[in-house]
C-alpha cells in the first residue's frame, strides 16, 4: 500500500486529528455493515421495520429480540487491527478526536480513551419514555422488560431513523471539525446525515480529508487522499509509515 507523503507529513505535524468511523471498521471483526451488498444489514432487513420509533411502537418484542441478537454478536466480536491502529494513533498525536457512528463499543474495548458516539451504543439500555439509562431490571417474562423507575418499556440506547443525535456528542464532533488538521473518514458510506456532513465540514475548515474504504463513496471525489483498502490493513500501515519503530 502506497501511503502518500502529504498524509505522512500532515500526520506527523498534526496538533489534532479527527477520526470519523463507520461500520466498515468493524467488518473485519465479523460484524455486518449496513449497506454492503449481500452482507449489509439493510440488504436483508428494512430499516423502517427495525430501526424507527414507529417500528418499536408496533413490534417492541421483535425489535428487542433483534437488538439482543446483535448485542450477542458484538459481545463475541473482538477489536481488529484497524481499531488497534487508532489506539496507536491516539498515543502518537497530541490530540485525537474519535467520532463514531458505530454502536458496538469496539473502539472503547480496543483502548481508545475518549470516543464520541453519535448513534448511541447497543450494549446499553435506556427507558423509552425518559432518556435515563438503565443498568438492571427485575427478571421478567415480558419482552421488552419494563423500566424499574417508571414502568415504560426498555429499549436499546441507540439512535433510530427520525430521532435526533445526542446534542453533546454532535456539538463535540462539530467542534472537532473546526479545529482538526487531518480528518480521516474510515469505513463509512457517508450517506446518513447529519453525521455524513462532518468530513466536509472538516475539509472546509482547512483539514486534509483522507478516506479509507475499499469502495468509492460520495466523499471519494473530493477527498484529498483516498486509500482504497480495508481499515484493518490500511490504518496499521499508515501508523507504521508515519512513525516507524
Ligand atoms: P454502511 O454500511 O452504510 O457503510 C459501510 C462502509 O464500510 C461501506 O462504504 C463499505 O464499503 C465500507 N467497508 C466495508 N468493509 C470495510 C473494511 N474492511 N474497511 C473499511 N471500510 C469497509 O455503514 P455506516 O456508514 O456506518 O445508523 O452507516 C451509517 C449509519 O447507517 C449507521 O450508523 C447506522 C446505519 O443505519 C444508525 O444506527 C442510526
């Protein structure tokens, strides 16, 4: 893999790097992406039937069970070399802001210290009425179980289509776009807004925009550097070339 010199120089000199990740970085951990043909979740299921508040109203039991099976897959998965390269990057640059659309928690398990989750985390549970997170609830046959505080149904702590992003996470992500020297968009189809706007915001604020993805996306035409390959191969190579042992 040829890593362009401009990227190496910019990374070595960077004060602040923004890494913006999507489902593609977890593909090599065995977790399905959303939009890859054949294997993506949304090539098999309709998002409006599984990932909207209306779907939860209609079939809370089915939605709970679907997220429970995804949670099991996530618990069985391990961080891969792509995740670990972002830990190495965090140790190398003065400041790394890691913004993820992923709900699998693998960046945290790999060891990144501060991860901004735009779409929540499916290993957490919250009340469907209040926004409060819930850690434990009494054993019950009911699916989904009820909130121990208010009795409403429990739901996964993820953002569904039609819902707003957590404001603090969004504001922190936008602030990072305005301050970073390099923005790396990794393993995302860059079609789900508002998250998909972040790389362009960073580029408009003067950052070098780097895309890492085996397939072209809407970002590819205007990225400054395109590294067409798998995150688990490209990211370790970038770190190795920028900071040889
Ligand atoms: P997508 O499934 O839309 O895109 C995954 C991207 O990863 C594609 O562009 C693939 O080409 C790329 N990819 C696949 N394998 C890869 C690898 N080994 N290395 C690098 N890239 C690889 O996933 P997201 O962009 O994350 O929303 O999707 C955005 C949002 O849509 C998700 O957060 C989710 C979904 O609906 C919510 O859950 C709210």
